[in-house]
């Protein structure tokens, strides 16, 4: 695994976590960032982060078969 691929995957994972945290902070936690972190680190927040990460990977796949 190259450093480029590893950086791309880690970056996508961090951005997925940040997106879920921001969504929770703006909606459920009512702009309380500590509450948003608590909810994001719950199993449902982590599963939302992983789902967002996987959707991003699937959307980035080129059309056709990968080599």
C-alpha cells in the first residue's frame, strides 16, 4: 500500500467523521460541540461515519471494471 493511497483513505475517513460531527452539532446537539463529540463517538455515530466513508469510496470508483 503506497503512502498516497493510505493518505487518501485516512483523509476520507477523517472528513467523514467531521461531516457527521458537524451534522450532529448543527441538528441534534444544538451547537454544543462537546455533546456532538459524545454522540459521534457512540456506536450510531461511528456507523454513520463508516457508512459515509464507504459511500464516498463507492462514488469515487471509475466506471467499468477495476484492474
